[in-house]
C-alpha cells in the first residue's frame, strides 16, 4: 500500500539563542539554524534581530530606516536632525543577491534625543516611541523598523539564506539572536511586514495568527500607539512596551496577560492566585492575545519564548552551558548545538524566561 506523507509545518519558522554570559555569537549560527526551516516559509519574508552588535554606539539609539523615495529620506532626515543629535548616518551594508531584484533604500542612524526637545513629563524612551509613530504614520515611504540601543533588525522579502546574504549577517556578532521565516496567510508580503517587529529594544518573531488583533489594536490606540504595518504581529511589540515599560509589570506577569489562564483554571487556584489572575484578566482583558501562536521576544535584558494557552503552534527549548536555544523545531536547534544538556517542550502558556547575567 502506498502512503503519501506531508510534513505538517504549521506555518512560519522561528529560532533564537541567548548567551547568559553575554558572549557575542556570530550571525552565521542563527543563519544556519533558520535556513534548516526554509520549508516553513514561502519566500515572502525573513529577518533577524541581534543584540550587542553596536558596542561603539551602545549609548545611542540605532534607527534602521527603509525609504521608498529620496523625498521620503529628505523629509525624515529633516525631522530627525531637528530632534536628535546624530552621531553617524550610513547605508546599512548589503551584498547583491540574485533573487532580490528590488529593495528599499536602507539607512541607519545612531542618535541621541536633544535635551531641549524633552519635556519634564517625557522620558527619552517616550520621545523615541513618539518619533517612530510619527515617521511611520505621517511620512509616506519612510519606515523606522528598528529603534533600540546596541541592537538591530535586518529583514525583507526573501528566503532566510537570501536575506542573510543580502544583509551580510555573518559579519555581525551579538549575545542574543532571533530569526524568522515567514509564510503569510492573511496579510501582505512586503519589506516592512517581515519579522522581527520592534519598538525600542523589544523585538518580536511570531508563528501563528493573532485573531484578537482588532481588539488589541483599538486598546493600544487608546495609549497613543499607531499600527500601520498591515500585520497582526505588530500588536505584540507595542503591547509589551505598554505592559512592561509604561505600566511596570515584570516579564512573567506580562506573559500572564498575553496568554492568560482560562477562567476554569483560575477557579481551581488557591485564593491568592485566583484573586491575582482575576485582577489581571479584568484589568487587561483587551491585551489578551487570542488565536494560535508561538512567540519569541528579545529585549535589552534577555530572551523569552511563549505559546498560546493550548499550544497550537510548536516551540522547543534547549540548554548548553550558558546558552539557551528556542525554535519551532528541535532539528533547528541541533543544527547548531549537536549535544544539548537539556531539551524540552514548554507547556501551553508557560513562558521560558532567560535573563542576561550582570
């Protein structure tokens, strides 16, 4: 009897690695891991995020910007020069790739907000967020796709190996890396819509679908966030900024908001746990992410992986010495870590939280 077997890939592929001791790892490792999952994407998007790659400008915000037109660049730079001290402007280094025929103009800026532009009620980070929202929503053909300190995102339309070669990923070294290959199902494939999505030092890669996007979007807009990038994943980056940076929740609590326990599970908790999770759900009901997802998010202090509440998308984790790996497939981890000390599949809604030392 003949059988036709098809691999159930469950959409996009994601991978990440962190060195707790801040050892800087070559981009060749994350490239190798992600390229093993090329069949999880369809060539309409891939990207990488890396932390620790700009030690010479560690005190500056690194703006990576896509421009569709020279006029867009002129308008954006006029705005930036009026609000920031610009330490350096340069094109993001790229190499020609046969499969990438058209790309936006890619420029990076190392900047510091002008003190006179900050009010007593506005922090530097608030000012940077305001800048990102303004440029992305008001300057046609300009898009700030990375805005953190000592980190950067490199993404576009293509397969993982093509995007890695295009951005010369192997020339960078970082202590946190994430990567993503995209298989869009209900949103367009375009350079700005590739993952990771970022704001400040938050960077998000996502496999799945945020079916609560409309509710999440309207909730974020109440706090001044502008969602313009035509994909559901954008809400996760902004939601983390709101919950952790602005509202002061710790990472574990923020994850309990995004992937909150079901009411039936809250009812089974002890009195203290039941009261705490009930309060979170009542306060942040509009921040809950519904739908199937696995997410990795990096930030200035670590790397986190989390599934939806019933684990409808795969996520595997592993450890080796001070390194922690997370990916859609165990094979993607073993491609760059042949003999891990420990491998496990995180439970539904249970975050894997890894923090940098020091």
